[in-house]
């Protein structure tokens, strides 16, 4: 769960706000649970060797990163990347394009191998650091002694051998991935590592999300290595615009001058435009990012995998949490506690990844056990800040939790047509008042938020009485599965003026996670025929690619001149790899024959 939360913090445009909201409580709970007691020291472990060697040049872009240690290491400590400025993990890799590594320990606990999720960026100096200063979960020996901060670097080569039949690469894009406040008149510029074939209209090779693709015009540089995309008029304000190069099934792919295609759906990104008129970005909640926060919460986390009722997630579906976070500019929080209705007290502990962050939580096994341990009544949160009198915040937790959110048209949501508007429906937030909160978030498997409601930056309202919301056409891509979270939150306390530069909240929250998948419709990936042959029995056999799990109708005609009469020859379903083989077994065929695949 830790990597999932870190990915959410790294990729969400609202990361700083998320860290001051309930997501911070969940993150801190996971990290706190992962910190093991320190054992007796047995000497300071060191890195005895690293591959690629420190200072190496011309390193292949497919290289793994291998560390060898002087002692047996504690392999139970999770590998946590740093997410500046929010989190200091136990390893750092720069630039960001080279951050995603899958690490694995050897059986002898002395070798750590990191495999990159894709090719490393070419002609780039890559720097790594283990146990940077202030690390949340430092790498330690089995005896509990932390590894000293260790760093190094190496420089990659041109990639793939630098010529011949190797795949071209995207070296640079502007606006940069995740850029905010992008001018409405900006061009999108792609720079490749070699001359590309100057396709007159490369539009079909780029999937645009959030804008009208037809409004783009394209221009190649003289050497064919740079493609400039100019949008007619201005981009829409406060809009997330995403792109994918060589999307699956592109009719005309981007390829190098010598005919080698750019890897399919490997390069993608996005940015958010400014408000326009010289305005800056948008702050949906109106709370400055530099503020601190405090609060208590009872959480119930559920998952829905069918039309049946949601069930509790595993592990730790039910959580009570209390937190205090210092404002960026201080004064720093030095101590905190929460007094329960029965008079018991929980002391908040400092979490080491961020100065001035105090936290406490408990995870009973059931919702009933949670309500018994933390019943309705008066809670008092106390905390001290440097040079300030003790803060005493009284909160009255009401009786009764929100209902468990449930998607009403779950089955329908697994086969939506991405090219058309889709209405997602759910059961009502019964008993909700004007102070309560309902939210829906849909994101991809990397944590990129594709749809959020309510969202003041669009603007997109979602009243607490809502039981549905429309996902606009082309918000999602065809042939994909996404994850959603529907949240009902009963707010029994909220303040932005009780403590200077801090916001506070108390809530009873229920969240249900679910999937949403895109299926049929004209936005589906077109099939491509990649091979054919005439079998010994005289039947044509066709090999084609398309969307994994998708069915296509194969049609044939005897002539390509008008009028053409296309007849159905059968259907084919793509396997998990997105390929299929079709044999035309119908009798009475007369050559020549021409075939096409039609999306069902």
C-alpha cells in the first residue's frame, strides 16, 4: 500500500492539499505501521559495489541497478522513494524520468537489484542516493544499524545501440509532464532522439484528451527530430490536457526516418492550463497550501467488485485517526493528544518523515468494534506549538455513520463506451446535511486523476444530494480499466480560524473503491492486420492486433471498387496480449478476397 500512496502523492496535481486532508492520515498510518523496532547495532553496513559503476558512461538504457552490501540487510524494510518536498524515503533517483524501479533482494540479503519499469532516458546522467538525510524508513542491517548516506551516478548512452533497427525515443516535451498554469496559447512540442518520418498529418498518431484533436496543426523541423503541435485559438482554461504518442491501433504511427515505429503507447503525459486573462492556477478548497491542519476521523474502507453490496477492504478497513500538522512557516507542533468521551487519552507521536507532524491511529477489526472503542461524544484535541499557549479544540462526534457508498450501475460501468457521455449512478447519501461532503475520483493505475467531482477548477459541482454524475465523452480511453473512489463524509467539525494558519476537521467517512472499464464504441482501437497466409485447405488465415479482450467482426469483399458488398466472415476476440488469428472457414469463397475488421 505504501507505493500506491507514494505514487498518488507524486502524480496528483493536488498533492500538497492531499497531504493536509484525510489522505495524509492514511499515509501516515501505513508508514507508521511499517516502522520496525531498532535492534542492537552490529556495525555500520556499507555498499561494497554498485553496477553500473560510479561515474560510468555509455551505460545501456536497459541496465539494472545492482547494490552489494557488506552485511546482511533487513529486507523487511520497504523500498520507499523520496517525494520532494513531502517525503524523504530511503532512496532517491534523479531525474524523475528514471525514478520507477522494481527492487528485489537476493536470498542472502546482501544484493539489491533494481529493474527499471522501462528504458532509462538516453544520454542522461542518472544520480542515485541511498538513505538520504532525514529518511523515513532507513535501510538497515539485520542488526538494525542504518546504512550511511551513500550516493553515485552514471551516464546512459544513446539507447538501443544508436542506430540500425532500434526504436526511436522521445527525449523532451514541452509543456513538461505535470506542468501547471500553462498559457492558453502554448504549443506542444515533442523532440525525438533522431530524425523522424515527416508524416504530413501526424494527428492520428497522437491521442489528445481534454481538447478537440481536430484543432491541432502540425509542423516538423527541418531535420525531422522536432514536432510542433499548434492548437487553433486557445486551449480551454483550467483544463487538464493529456496526450499519448502512437496509441494502440493508430492508423499512421510515428516512426523514424528509416521506418522503425516509436513504441506503442509508451510515451504519454499531460499538463493543466492557466485560468486565462493573466490569472494563475486554481485552489479548489480555498485553503493555502502552506497552512497546517489538525483533525480526528473515523474511516470505513470498502470495495465493490460486482453488483452486490461492497465489502470491507483488507487489511485494516476500519480506522480511527488523529493528526496535527505544523504550518510550513511555523510555529512547529511539539506535542499533541486527544481525550476520548470516556476520559481515556491517546498521545500523538511524531512521524519522522516530516517535522511537526504528530499522529495516532487504531484499526479495530470490525465497524462495531471501531464504534465501541471510539463512540459518539465529546473529543478534545490538545496540541502545543513553539512559543504558543496550548491549543484546546473541542469536537462533538455525532451518533451514526454515513451509509456505505454503492455504485448502482456497477455492471454497466464495466463496459462503457468511452466516446459517449456516461452517467455513473449510486445510492443516496441518506441523512446528509449541507455541511456533509460527497466526492468521486477516477484515476488510472499510475494514480493520475482523470475525473474529480466536485472540482471548483472546472467548475464541476456535486451536491451532497447527488446520486449520479456524467462522465463526459472521451474523458477516459477505450479498452482501459480505471479505479474509482466514492466517498460519503459526515463533517462534525470544520474551522479555518480557530488556530492561525491551520485548518481543522472532524469527520465520519465511508469510502468505496470500484473499477470502471471502457469497452465498445467507435473510440475502440482499430485492428491491424499483421500477417496472412493461404492454408493447405485453401482457407485464408489472418493475424491481427487490437485491444486485449476485445471482439471484432471480420468482413470480406471480392472487390475494392464501388459498389462494395461487405459480408460477415466471422468474429475474433483478442487475447491478453492483444493479438488474434482468424481463419475464414466459410465455404464457396472465390479469390481474390479483401478483409477488414470492425469493432463490435
